[in-house]
């Protein structure tokens, strides 16, 4: 809450962003089930149009599974430079309304419009005007959630998708949370939701009944957060975009990697994605991190901080591969590989979010 009363927070979320850009630019794709990604055996769906989602196709789904669900699915290769260009258009619109814009990714952001730079008197009217401008200037639709904090605004933006908006007032906030399954809470993933279910916590109302000490005993540092959101409370401010601190890329494989050569190829591919951004932004870091997730969801993370920034693709390959080889021989198949470069020099940033390999959240 601000000193003058509740904050006015808007969460803007583009509708099926990558797929919608492709349908906008190619009339032959409109009204058709579209997946951004590659149809190869080890391909992964980066984004799915709403027509494809009607068949159960989702982002991060193996392409082979997606094709089984929807044989008519049309795959389109991702065009990240185009998506980034459209994202810049959208964020320029948002900046007309408030300096307090916090990008979460290419296709979503929080705005604090408690003090609005433009005419609309209410946050709801502001959200409507923003969505209309996005449609007029980019040809794309956006959904919006409006509430008094970030947690509820993000939940609200899912309520009227696509191309709609929803308001959760301070009076309605606790009741809205109470009725919601905990698996719908932003920040509560499938593993945590399953753990909550085992403890008899299925809804926000169940979560609200748990004492803080109980939640801390079972969820550690996250306990106070769960205690607060169960009551519709979230004091986090909207933080404007800050200099980027890392460049990271990861991918999940349709079939587990069981051979060292395949793991090394995956590490090189992720390092190449990271390096492409670093070279373009002229941002070079000193810390290389490799993440490995096994088929049973155990995770291994290896990092190395160098005395000077990494300044070549080959050097990033060498360090990343050395870190990955520390898990050999493999104790199980590997389902995910990630590479991150961090510790950028202070003057070498480009403000942006994590490098996106196409695994957008469902929207």
C-alpha cells in the first residue's frame, strides 16, 4: 500500500505472443493451429496459437507430442529479432503512462499507475487504453490484470484471456485468493503444489488457515511469502528495468540425453545462444554457470568465475564444457541443459530480460 492508499498495479500480458506475431505477418496462418518451434524429433514447442491450444498443445511440449495431439499443426521457425522489435514497440507504449514499468519478459510487464502520466482516471480505463493502443500500433491483442498488488494483478490477467481484462479490488482480493487452487498461484510450481496437497492444502482458503510457523517449517524461507499471498498481501514494488546482470539460455529435451557427446552438443548450443546476445550487446561476464537437470528432476549446477570477462565464443565453449564434464560419467539421463554468463562489467549492460529461447509462459 502507498501512503495515499492502495497502489494501482496493471499486469499487461500479450496473447500467445510469438504465435500471434507469426499469424499477423502471414495471413495463411490465421485461424490455423500454429506452433513456433521445430517439428524435429527433439524439437520443442516455443509457443502455441490459441487454435493449437484447443488441441492441448502447449509451450515446452515436445514437438512429436504436439503433432500427435494436432496432426494439422503448422510449425514456424522462431524469429526472435522480430519478437524483440515488437516488444520494444509495446514497452514504448507502456512508458507513456508511467515511469514505473517492470518488464518480466518480451511479452509481459507490470505497471504502477498510482500516479498516472495521462488522462484516464482509473487503472481499469488506463489498461483499456493501453490495450487499444497496442492493437492499433502492432496489430496484436493483449490482456490485462488490474489490482492493488503485483501478485493479484498477474492472477487477474489470466481471467479474461485472450484480449480481455479483469479487476480485483482490495475488498475482493482475499476472497479471490481463498477460492483459487494453490496450483494457480504464480510462483507455486507443480512440485510445491503437490507438496501442499499432501499437507491438505488445496486452495487459498486452506493455505490461509496454516500458521506462519507451520509454513516456515515445511517451506522454509518461502513460508512468509505463502502466508502473505494467502491473505491477498504483496508489498513488492514495481521496479523499473535495470541493467541486465546475466545472459542465460536453457532447453528441455524430448528424449533424455544419455551419451556424453550429446550432452556436450547441447552445452555448445546453449553457449552459442548466450554468446549471440553477449556479442550483440557487447556485454561480457566473468562467471559461467552450467545447469543440468536429470530425468528424475535432480539438478546439478556448476559455476566458475574467471579473473577476466569471457570475450570469445570459443572461451565460453571451453569453460562450459569443462563444467559439464564434471558430471561425467552420467548417473542418469539428462532432460535439461542450461548455460548462463553473469558478472558483467558495470558499463557493459543492455537493459533487458533473460535471453528467451522460446519457452514462453502459457498466456
